[in-house]
């Protein structure tokens, strides 16, 4: 029967409280917002970077040759960072942190090279956007770095503006500081609300995939919703990452978490729309999908290939069960799923014992829950031995 996913969720919650970049990016991808978010971030970076070059030659912009060169360099640098966010894959945590550090320095230089300190203070509002991004995706240490640099810039510009108008200098600094603090505070509150929603919802926090309870409920609904005339097949796969403990011992827990997030993202990209993908343990994933034929080897081959192309070159052992939907509708769906998952788990362990990085298939198993089993032929074999291709 089903087991509660609460202990796993609590452990992952503690993990991403200190660093939630991969958890949040996975959650965004799970909700279909990855492409849109990347484009918005890229547009923001490029827009901020264009401003220094756009004001070159104006009264308020940079006047010295050195400052004009710096303005152009800032634009080029920001364009390069924007292109990083327009690639097909989401940037890694290290790449995002590098963008924050370089972006902070670019904003600081851009504010200081302008001739009009009031215009520089206006540009310092960019620190608010940077602070919001950091508060949303990264840790307080990185936010402290940006705020420290921003405070130095604000003080320098206020000193330059004070001889012209002391009240304006003070008011500008206070306004920029308040906007920056509020933006960061608002993003932190959003993260906490998402955290609460995720813990008690259907999403497993680390990978952004379904948790075990949600997977059970959705597959059970899928089984119960089929009509008796439906000729589709239910395919359920249980995946276990090979050598995960060795990876953690050699590369550390952070890389282990990164590997699970990468695998989750690749699986999400591999399955068809409407398929169910869950992360149910440290190294365990589940997939459920409907097929019009009993052969799921194309899906499993893609899954094995996708996992092997992750940055850490992971492999997996997979147990796969394919069973017609029509005979299942007369039986309690959760009990049917329990038995199907048990068979798939046994097949996964067999694949693991044979060296891993392979799949074993169980076609039309004789389920104990059936009153009559004579109508079903039992077919059990390793990928390749049952007429389907293998990925050894």
C-alpha cells in the first residue's frame, strides 16, 4: 500500500532552505514556465546592459574616453550573459551565480562612470532587480555581496550629488535602498509561500516532479477513468539510479542532488505530454504513460539515453510493466497499481543485478487481483531478449 511521502519532503525542504536554485528551477520547469522565465531574465540583463552605451555622448552619460569604452564593454558583457539565458538548457547554479557577480560589478561601474550623479542614482535602481533575482533563486550570502557593492555605489554617488542638493542626495539613496530591500523581501516571501504550498501539495520539492502520493492518485484516476472498450495499454516504469551512493561519496551531496534534478528534468523532457513522472525516493523515479501498443521500448530507450547524457553521466536500472487497461477497470485502482509497481520494482532489481544501465520488461503479467488469469500470456524478459532493443 501507499506510504506517506512526508519524511522525504521534510528532508528536501531542509535542503533547499539553504540553497533552493535547483528546486525552484525544477518547479518552474514542471509548471511549464522555464522558457518564458529565461526570456524575461535575458531581456532584463540585455536591457540593463544597453543603457550605458545608449547614453554615451549625452550630457548625463560618460564623457571620458575610458568611461565610454567601459560603457561599451558593459553592453557587450551583458549581451553575452543574456545569450546564456537564451540557450536551450537552463543555466547551472554556478553560471547563474557568475551572472549575478558580473552583473553586480557591471551595474556598479555603469552608475559610477556617468557624469551626472543623479542619473547614476537612477541607474542604481538596477540593484533592486538584481537583489530580487538573488532573493528568489540564491542564498543570502550572494545577496549580501550585491547589497554591499550597491551601498558603496550609493554612498559615492550621494557624496558627489550632495554639493548640488543634499536633500536630493539623501532622498535618492533612501528611495533606492527601500526599493531594493522591499523587492528582495517580497521575493523571499514568495519563496516561503511556494515552499509551504509544495510541502503540502503534489510536487516533490527537489526535482519539481510529482511526489509518490500524487503519482498514486493520478495513475489510479487514469485506471478508473478508462472505459471497458478502451484498447490502450498502461505502461508503468520504475527507475533506480546506478552507483548513486558512490557518486555522493566521491563528489558530495550537492552533486548528488544536482544529478537527481538533472535526471528529473531529462525525464520530464523525454516523456510525452500527459505522461506522469514522479520522484519517490533518493534514487527512485516512476513513469506512467498510456500506449496504443504493448511495446514501450521507444520510451525506455529515450529515458536511458537521456539519463546517460546528464552532466554527471548517470545510468539507471529500469523495470517496466505493460498491461491492457480494459481488464483493470473492474478492480480497485490503488490495489492494481500496488501490484503493478511491485512487479516493476522486482524487474528493476533484476536489471540492477545484471549490471544496471538496462531495462527489463514484464508484458501482460498475471495479476493476483484478477479472478481469472487464463486470458493473459506471461512474457518476461530483458530488453533485447523479448524482441525489443536494449541499451546496455
